[in-house]
């Protein structure tokens, strides 16, 4: 019997086993790999070919993003091992697929006893031991397969987008052709604005399955158009937002201010805006993409992501399953930066911040337009002390996202901490236009005022920092600096005491703590000058 015939016979024996009879996917895969091996093509097989030709995946299958083929081949190896350790233990040859290969080998498995052959004394004991070991091995294999199935399920969960799905529709009431044109222009502007916000999925065509509908309505009233934007929560069958504006028809469409659309979409789509505030009532599990993102955006609002285990775990798991997703990479890079800040050793700090920068650099190359990736990279560069890369990332983020106030706000903070005058300009604009400016904006505003030796400006910023719940003692340090600068030493010492209670290293070696902060050298000097009365005592 030739080798091909032997392999076909071995294949037939394996496929008679109940394990394979109950698994059409493993049966189809083994048949395909044996056929390809006999044809001499197995050595050049790639996971894409295995998935498409052997497992029936669609031609747009992405072998880098979907590990289904590799997982099934691993299961096939284990199933063959179990078969030959139990039912097929007496076969002279066995089928083998080595790790890292898709080629099926036919190898010696040990001769079966000849008919009527006398079994040596003690053979029955050895057979019982072998059978017991085979059962243990089979149980171990089943446990491994169950674990792999759970991993595959988790991977699929992280790769399934559960972000809100939003449709934009147009309604014109008693309008002419120009009014309809205006409504369609508003719709297109809204779709463009929605691209600035990564927490939603946008339908560019009618979508009956959408979770939300943003409805544009235009009505002609004399020489004015009444423009309105409403948000309908379809799952709840109710309107959750409506705003309108009046535009002078004689001004012409081209001359109209787009501020109404920009302000409305910001309020609707911002992480703390209408849609996501409504979705937070649904108690999403943090073990899903949208749940992880919601948790992240809630904690970043008060700058409390450091030491948040739930966030670091879900960011890691999401990135492990979907490393090319811009939000998964942004959250993972952000949490790595957080971990670097509180690392116990300088070496640990360097390793983690370099890993964060590497993750974010790779992701930005794949997804250059992602706003969150840009700001996460900006922040990581700042903590890594790479001033040039931080400024370049800030410039790119602002250029790509000119209407995104979060990009402007974080760029403003990072630039202010590096003593760049542009920081104060960006922050003033973001604070003026934001419906609910997060308190961390005012860390940058405080530093900008401090660098101008402006205690009054620092006080105004400090008043807006009351809700900041940073894991590091940022608020008491800034409060101590302000109180010391204005001569209120007793209050300064109280604030400094709070800071040292949260971070004892400040009491013994404040320079070591300040070295981890993304501050320009001259900013550190000015901060220590303001703090001098309490540092000297």
C-alpha cells in the first residue's frame, strides 16, 4: 500500500471516531489538510487559505484580525492526540500535525499485537496503566479545549462592536427646493461632525435597525428658516433632545454660521453628552468594547484612571483580541501610561512608558485619524519626556480634528505643562465652548497662570478644580502652591500635608515625584518656587 493510500486509510479510521462525527468543522478541516498534503501543497499553506478553502470563511477574511483558523487547527491537533491515546492506540501509524505547520504527517505509532500473539506476564497491568493515563490525558485535553472555546468566545465578544448605531434623517415642512437643499446640507454637515466622535457608529444610509435617529427639520417662515435638530431614542421610542435656530434666508446658505450644527452634535455625541449619558443607564458590562469605553470616558472626566483595575483589565483584554481597533489601542496605551506613572522603580517606569509609546505609535500608523489615539499618544509622549514628539502629535491632532473640543482641551493642557503659550489659548477656547468642561482642563489653566506669576488667574483655575479626583495629589499640591505664593502659610501647610499623606515620597524626595510629571523644566522650577515656604519647613 502506497503512502497516500495509507494516509487515506488512517483518515477513514479517524473520521469513524465519535469525536469527529460530532464535529463537522474538525472533519472538514482534517479532510482538507490531508488532501492538500497528498497533493504536495501543505508546506506552503497559510492561515488565510485554511480558513477560506478548508473552513469555508468568506474571501474577505482577515487572518491577522481573526484567529479562527489557527484555533481550529490547534483543536484538531488535540483531538488527534486524544484519538490515538484512546480508541486508536493499536494502530501501526498515526496522523500528526506538528505545531506551526499545516502539513499532515503519517508516522509510526507502534505495531499492533499479531493475531493470537501471547501477551507477556504483567501486560494487563501495563494496559490498565496506559488506559488510566489515556483517560487522564483525555480529560486534560477536554479541559484545554473547553478553555480554548471560552477564549474564542471572549475574543469574539471583544471583536463585536456594541457601540450605539445612529442614523441621520431629514424632514422638510412646507419648503421649496432651496429649503430641501439646506436640510440636506445640514444632514451632510452632521455626518461630517459625527466623524469627530468615536463612541458611536454612524449610518450613512437609512437604517431601520439604528438605536438613535438624529432628525434634521427645516421650515420656511417668511424670510427665515427654522432649523431644528432632534434625537430620537428608538429603543425607548422617545425624544431625548431637541434644539432649534432661526437663520435669515437673505444671508444665503454659504454665509450661514455652522456653529448651531457643531454645538448640537458636540452636545449629542460627546462622551458626557446626550447619547452616552442615556446609554449609561443600561448598565453595560465592562467586559464589552462599549462598556469598557464608557467606563474609561467616565473616569477620564475626573482624571481618575490611574490604579483603576477594571479599566486596565478590560483595556488589555480588548487590545489582545482586537489590537487594530483604534479605541482598544488608545485605552491600552493610556492605561500603560497610567501604570508607568506609579511604577515603583525608574526602570519599571521606563519599560512601561516605552511600551505605551510603542503600542500607540503602531496604532496611529494604522488609524491616523483617530482623535482618542492622538490624545493618548500626546499624553504618553509628554510622560516619556519626548517634547518634540508630543508637540508634533498635538499639531497633528489639532489639524485632523479642528472642531473636537476634547482634542483642543488635552492639547491645551499638555502644551501648557510644557510652557507653550498656545496651551492657554486652546484651553480658553475649549473652556468657553464646552457645555461641561472637565476639571482637568483647569490643571493646564493653573500652570499657565503660574508661569505668568498670576495668582488671581491661578485662583480662578483652582476654584474649577474642586471635582478633580486624581489618584495623584495634584489638587492639594496646586492648592499648597497657591496658598504659599499668596502668603497663607498655615493653609499651605495643611494642603501640603494632604499631598504628602497621599504620596509619602513628597515628604522625603519631592524632586523624585516631580520628575515623573510631564512638566517642562522651567515649570518645575516655578512650581517649586511657589512651594518654597512649605518645602523648606
